[in-house]
C-alpha cells in the first residue's frame, strides 16, 4: 500500500511538471501570435496587400489632331499588347520561347522587352509584345490558360492617318529618353512638330487600376480604378486635302510647299519633301531605320518648309522695290537700259538675260525679273537700311510658328558680316543682296509671310493651331507702294511677257506672284560673270533651286503660297506650275472667307 | 437499456459541449476555406463530425476495464493495420499512410497513438519499477513505442512518428521512471543527432533549416511559412472577417483546410480568434487534466488520461507552432478543426475514453 501511495504521489508530481511545461508551450505560442498579429500587424498587413493587389497603369488616349474641316489627321488605333506580371519576370525567357510558335517576336521586340525590364515604375506589369495581330490574339486566347500570369490589354496608340503627308508638321511621338516621371515610363510624348508643341494638351492624364490576383497571377477582380483622362483634341489650320495635294505635287522633287491663309495667318499647308513615315516612329523606330533616315542623301527628316534655308532669289526683289518706293522715293516711271550686265567697281554684274532687257521701269523689272535694274538701284542703297526694312517681312527673324525647330535665316548687314565673316561689308555685296542672292537666306515660310504681308498690308503671323481670329496690325507702308508691288506681281503672272505667264490660273481667279532662282553655290556668281553655264550642264547638287511665291485671288487675297523645288532651275519652270496647280485646287474647294 | 440511459445522463456534458464547439469552429473555418468552391468538402466534414460525436459517445459508454483487459490485442490489431497501410496502403501527398477498408479510407497511424498510450499505461500499471535492475523490463515498452514509430517513419510521416515517440516518453515520464533514464536518453540523443540529421530526407532537412531563415528561399521551401505568417499577421486584432481572408482565398496560403487552417483562422478572425481557440484548447485540456488527476484510485486511468490529453494538446500546439513559424512544417493537422477524418475520429475516440474515465468516477 505504501508503495502504491508513493507511486501515486510520483505520478501526481510528474503530471504537475507536465502541466507546467504545457503552460510554457502555450505561453510561447501566444507570445508569437501577439508578435505577429499585434506588434507586426502593419508589416504583415502590407505584405498581404501587396501579395494580392497588382497595379496596372492606364495610359491616357492621346488627343486627336484635326484639320480645319475637322478631319482627323492624327488619331489613335487599337493595339493589343501582351503583358507579364512583374513578379513572374524570371519566366519571361521561357514564356517567350513557348509563345514563339504562335506569336512572332522580332529582334526589335526582344530588345524592347529588355528595355522594359530595366524600367522601374509602379506598374506590376511589363509589356512583352505590342502590335499583336488578330491571328496571334486568337491563338493566344486558345492557349491562355497555360499562361495565367500573362495579360492582354487593349491600348490606344498613335496613328497617323495619312502616311507621310503630315510627318514634318505633326511630328511624332516616342518615349522620353530621361524619364523623371518613373511611374509613366511607358507614356509616349510628342518628340517633334505639333505633337511636341502641344504635348501638354494632347497627352492627357494617366489613370491606374488596382487588380486582385491570386498566387498564380490570375486576375480575380478589379478593386478600384481611376480612369485616365484622354488628351484634348486639337484643331489645326491645316487642310488635309491641300496638304495631300501639295505632297502629291512634291513627290518627284525635293522641296517645300507652304500655304498661308492671308486672313487668319492659318497655315493651311506645310509640306516638305522627301518625307518619312511617322507611323514607324509611333511604335518605336529601330536603330537601322533611324540611321537610314539620318544618312539619307536628301535628309528626309529635315522640315524644309521651316528649317530649309534658301536664297530667296528674285522673290526678294519685291522687298527691294518696296524699299526703293517707300524709303528712297524712287520715281517709278524712271526707265533704265538693261544691256545684260553692269560694271560696278572692278566687277561686272550680269543679268540673267544675257542679251539684256532693254529699257525697263520698275514694274517691268519685276515682271521680267531684270537684274540690272536692281543692280542700278543697289548702288544707292545702304545695306543696313535695307536689312532693317526687310525684317518687317520676317527676313532674318523667326516667325515664331507654333512648331519647334524653326530657323530664322540670315538678313545680312554690316555688323552681321563683321561678326560672322570678320570682314567689312563690300558695296558689291549689296548688289547681290538686292536680287536675293549672296548672304541672304530664308525659309519657304518666311517667303510666304512676305507675300501674305504684301498682299494684305498687315503684319500676319502664322499659326498651325486653330485659334480665335485676331486682327493683324497694319504695316507702316503706303497703299500706293503696296498696290504698285501687287500690280507688278499681277503682271508677272498675267501679262504676256511676265516670267510666270505660263502658270497663270485657268479659272476666273487671278493670282499675283514672283518667280525666283535660288543659287546654290558661291562660284556660280563668278560663273555668271564669266558667261553662264546652263543649269542642266552641271551636277544635280549644284543646280539652282526653283522658287515661286504668289497669292490669290488677286483682288481679295486668301491664299499665300511658296513653292521651292530644289535644284530644278528657274522659278518659272517647276515651282510656278506646282503653285498654279495647288492654288487652283485650293481656290476651287476651299475658298471660304472668314 | 435504462442502465445505458442512466450512464448517458452521467456523462460530462460540459466537456462534450466544449469538444462539439471546437468541432463547430472547425466547420466554420472549413466553410470559409471551401467558400465558392464545391461544397463536398464541407458536407463530408460535417458528416464526419456527426459520426465522430456518435463514436465518442459510444466509447464513453463502454467500460474502460474491457479496453484495459484487451489492450495488447487491440495494439496487435493496430500494428497489423499499420503494417498493411505502410506497405500496401494508398499513396497520397507523397506518403503511403492510408488504408481502404471496404470503402472507408482511414489512417491507422492516428489510431495507433491511442493504442500506444493504452498499452503502455497497462504495462506500467502492472509492472512496478523500483530498482535499477528493473530497467531490463523497459525493453518491452520501448519496443512497443519504436515499432509503430519506425513503421510510421518509413511511410514517411515524420510528424506523426515524432508524436508517437513524444507520447511514449510522456507515459515513461509520468509513470515515474527515474530522471537518470531521461538523462541517459538525452545524452544518447545529443550524440546521435548528427546521424539522425543525416538520415532525414533532403526536403525534411530543408524544412527545418527554413524555420531559422525563411527569407533565404522565399519562393521555395520558405514560401509556405512566409505566406502563413503573412496570413496570421495581417489578421491583426480583429481579423479580415469570415471568408474575407485574401491570403487564404487567393491561394497564397497552402493547405488552408487541413494543416494551415489555423493560419486562415488567424487571418479572418485575428488575434481575438486565435486566442479564443487557444483558450478553448486550454480549457478542454484543463478539464480532462482535472478528470485524470481526480481519478486517484486507478493509475491506469490516470496514465491513459494524461496520455490522451497530451496527444491532443501537443499536436494542437505543434500545428499552431508550425504555421506561425516556431517549429518546422511537419504536416500535422489541428485536432478537431482541420479537415481529415481519421485524425478527427481518433481524437473523438480519445475524448470518449476520457469521458468514460469521468463517468466511471461518478459511479
């Protein structure tokens, strides 16, 4: 019995120890729970939240760019894109391998994937393929259950509706090189043209969507969404049909065509040839393509209409003539005998017409583009005065058109020469300047502005964006002088012996214009002196540019136009006929006064 | 018949209520775990609870002396079933531990735990160990423990095997075997530890190593334990709400209706939920403890009582410890809460025995 009691006591003592150890274990478990659920709640709460929520950035749809008649010239098209959950990115290689049987990955695509992988942004998705075709999309849908962590999204990407026609003026979109806004690494912004200048309005505001996904990456539901705000639609002064017509006309030549609305300053056409396809830029352009464009013989990336610099040639004579009437009180009836050349100092200056024009007054000199008449005027012109006078026609000054990369050209004077050529001004150079050769350089847009300002007598400024019509300031020029110049421009086109008579309009409307020949090389001056070479006898690249500027209708100016056809010789031969065809088209279809 | 009714009325209904309530908690959690999925798991679990409660009542009405008398026979049957399961059983989750007996699939290793307790209790009740020389008798009980231990180990089911070993040691301990024995055992264990480590399968080693540094392999062996801790931790004080646990319902939490059900409880009901369930487990443990210790007349009853409650308590604690990252993941369910028939029914049988002990004291 004693033994039994003892055993029972032992048993009770041991059971007590057992009970104590159980309490200890319970204590440990509760402490850990307290640690996890109370002390570390916020840490684990966040982890659980980031486990399940996936953020997808929603890119805004870019605003549409419209022409003056509300036709879209840059819109957006649907692009199906394939995205992978960022946390599954180690499977990218293997996934692409598996998908290769149904989806074509080009080298360019693969390079883009590598770039996207490096991007650090808030999005939990990485785009691995853009531009999925309908076939690829269908095949993928069939296999999609094998890739729960892949997501097809429908994006809207920039599309230019008219191939190459608007590439220079509209520009294109692309990714920012240095992206301060990491969240929107995939956002396309305007890189040039209208796209760049009006990017703020076109770009819109991004949104995002929070999705709930399970551990395999399958999206279960949408938690919350902030929709992106699409960019604003932009209305421009461009006219689709006129621009297309101009591009059509410039197809075979390198050059530019600019058409301004003389009433509003609206740019109806801003064409440059050769062009490039800006749609290729919209999806990111390959290095190969880029280099090809950069090294192209004729530089298709250059917007010739605002950044191509040409001697204005004889079109500049209009300014010289105005200057002579306004500032030199020239007797407009005074005649000068053109013998085909003129001696000035120790140099002989030639007229383009070897045998000379005979007796010409100012109107005749403009009409027939007689050089000798202007050489004669130049003898008493101070270059600084002429330079200053020219500036009110935008020579040597940027017009501040609302797209980037415009050049201002050169309107030389004494201080310009000292600064840039380290030489004093020679009076002989004034003779070259008055006929638009020598140092003076201008863009097709500047020449058009000159024409529009002469046609209206107002200081017109160009704008691509359609804005409220504004009254342009009157120029400080007499009506008498302006009318005289207009009349002489009229006779250039409509009088039998005008240089552009062949290009007169066949409709009821009359145009007034001026031809020009823009010399390409300095030496051609000397060649001119020593007896002229015919244009077709020299290298293409050394041939003169063909220039023509005009406005129409004569009695109520609407369109001011300038055509430059590179290396095509005199203005009457190529530029004037192109201008005639474009103007006839424009007058027929778009002569709507404000 | 009226005798049975009288005995029925004598049952400890508080304990029955607490056990049923804990099963109900399990049912609620399994409803959530299978929410939106097919409901067969829920229905199956519900019917198993009903079956288990019936078995528990039936066991509670049997005479414990009958069990004591035939303890070795039961043990032998248990071992035979275990052998069949280990070598001819159904393979599932990478181990061979289930036996199909006429359409009823069960796991003999769950039953053997209770049989080991009963057999050892009978042995130590009959054999009185006083002097050092008596240790020779320990060969039999050690054999009784090690044979099921190894049979379960080769299935392989490390968790259950360790529990069998633990229960054997607990019976040894409360039966009054001297501290020296445990001292020697500890030394033996320390020296053999490297060999035991070497004999473990690679994935088992990994699980143990993961415990110390789960972040070392967050998507591999550490994944489950990290996700489980996130689930529990993110529950906070009040939890995310029933069926609202994102970790559980978006499949970040593995095995949410079986081994990791406690994590889901932690996620959906928070600290209040986990602490309440622990409270319930402790209350059940305390009640059975007091039943066992009150049974002063009979050492067999006492040892069986302590053994069974230790089985219940330690498995519960091991399960909770493993899902919150205190112990390595060894694959033990949370008794009476996790989905899984054999395990649950064997605990109901255990509690039936406790109820029987309690009833016998009132007689």
